[in-house]
């Protein structure tokens, strides 16, 4: 049988593997200090975006809500807002109007390209302010 600490670490890694981070995930301090053989796992609190992403992952949606993707039809970068059957609604990474994209056209976005696009957008915003 694994220790509660081991199980918490396995859960932390599994969640990270699908892009979910629960910052307060840990061993419950009250039951962890008791004589009980197995302490409770405290899933803690998270913001609404993390909760929405976790729900999307649990529903088996791919790509999950909150995931940056590239629309392979035209190269635009977007973040998945919701699933609408075989279509995902995307929010532009660099501002602008949302659009719909077939799930099969939503490819993985390179993290460095997402970061570069967001930095360029922020620079444009600060220059125009």
C-alpha cells in the first residue's frame, strides 16, 4: 500500500500531465497528524479557470478547455473556451474576436510561440496606452 504522500505526488504528476495544477493539493494536516493509517488527501482550492480545465479533462475533451492551440487552417493561435460538439470555440491568444474551429483542425501550439505572441500583444498594448 502506498503512503498518502506518495499518492498525493502521483496525483500531482497525473494532473500536471493534463495541464491541471491544484496549488493547495496535499495531505490533510489534521488526519495526517492522527493515528489513522491513511490520511485524507486535501484537494484544496483553485481558481475558476483551473476548475473549468479539470472538468474538461474529466469529460475527456481534447483539447481541454484552457489549452492553447493553433488553428491549422490559417495558423491563428487560440485558447480553447468550450467544446460545441465537433467544434471548439477559441479565444485569440493575442486579442481579437473569438472563432470556431473543427476539433480536427485544432493542433498543438508550441509553448514558445504562445509566449512570443502574448509578449508581442502586451507590448502593443503598452505602446498604445
